[in-house]
C-alpha cells in the first residue's frame, strides 16, 4: 500500500469559546456543524470552513510568525 503525507497548507483559525452552529453557507456542506468550546473553526485557502478538535488541531498545525507574509491574502505587501 502506498504511503502519503499531508501537503503543507495554510489556514486561519479561531478557538471557539461557546457552542456555535456553522451553517451550510459557511462550511460548504449541506448540513449544520456544531462547534463546542475548545474546538477550532478553521478556514482554508479556498474559503471553506471546517471544525477541528483541539487535540487534532495541535497535532496538525503550528503557529506562523506574524512577520511572515499572509499566505491566504494574495496581493498584500509585507515589507
């Protein structure tokens, strides 16, 4: 069986403080998603929102230094 690894990607994320419903227009799916305190609401480079548990988030993502160019906002100048 072939092995694969996740292609490095950039997301924006916000840690949820209270139970939140994420509607279909925001998540790109047909149903509602329920986020619970501690979960992360993430937005990928295509603008799709998805939820990630705190444990999963810590395994898959690391912070980006603020001085680095914003990878999701094309055309921004960060000189």
